[in-house]
C-alpha cells in the first residue's frame, strides 16, 4: 500500500486543521486574550520545527515502520512500551475528536438521534474504508475531499465582514505581556498538530523526497489556518 506526496499533503492538511480547530484557539484565548493570535503563531513555529525534526528521523529510517525503528532506536522492550503508549494516546485523542464530531452532528442536523447511532455509523464507515483498501483508500478520499474541505474552511472565515473590526485586537502586547503570551502558547501547542502522524505515514510514501515537502506544506497550510481563524474570531468577538 503506497500513497503519493499529493495525497499525503491533503491527509496532513485536513487532519491537522480538524485537530487545530478543536481546542488550541480556545486554550490560547483563555491565557493571552486578544494576543492569542501571537500565541498561535509561536505555537505554529514550534510545530513546524518539530515536524522538521520528525522528518529527519523518518528519512534516516525510510525502510522501517514506526514500530520497527522505535525498536531499533530504543531496544525491543522500551520501544514496545513507548509505541504502545503512543497508540493509546492516539486512540484517546481520536475518540475525543469523534465524540466532538458526533456532538456537532447531533446539535446541528440529527437532534433526536441517539449518540450511539451516530458514532456507530461513523465507525462503520471508517472500518469499511480500512478493510477495503487501508491507507490507499484514505489517501484517495483525502485528495478528493481535501481541496473542498480546506476551501470551505478558509472561505467561511470571511463571510461576515460586517461584524469584523480589526481594532478589537488592540492593544497588542500591552494588556497581556510575554508571560501570558508564552503561557497561551504552551497550553495550546500540545493540541495543535500531532507531528507523530508523520511517523506512521512516511513509510507508505511512494517518493520520500516529495513526501517530505508535502508534509511541510501541509503543516504550513494548517498553521496559516490557525492564525487567520484566531484573528477572525478576535475581529468578531474581541
């Protein structure tokens, strides 16, 4: 099973933007208020640096899966422990996102539908796609859905210009200071993007060089989305 660099770009972009929209903006705003966009920008720079370092590790172990090179780097016992902990963390994070998606669907479209029914339908779709084609199906879905999804997310930010006032982000820095801005960065950066998804995807890339560029660009697109989305929220709500 292989995926192209183009498919990896959309997988990283879509998954990162979904995770990014879930908590980071809220956590940054609680600490740094109208300067939360600076916290998000700093967090984005940190995540780009982490992504670059993860890519260096992946390129040194191009012919190995995550499980394989973790065992080589850390030993069989410690490697298995860390990989197990990583997968448990991944499933917990995905369960939170799945529940959030089901809550949104229940609130907006399916008011009287039991939550277990919505979750069951989502899980059936995911399991069926993996059963039929694994990562290949995910890549093909991403390259079709990805452009539409990213376009809609960016476009909807600018649908209510009459409610935006750029002066609502003022004063910059004066009311919060660097400590609050950094506090907002540290509280939100853990929930921005999970660069460790790269550790799983990179092994399946057809062209490793193209995949590296695609991952960096995908991360950059989602980071740009985070900064612009935070600014738009501040322009509207203050």
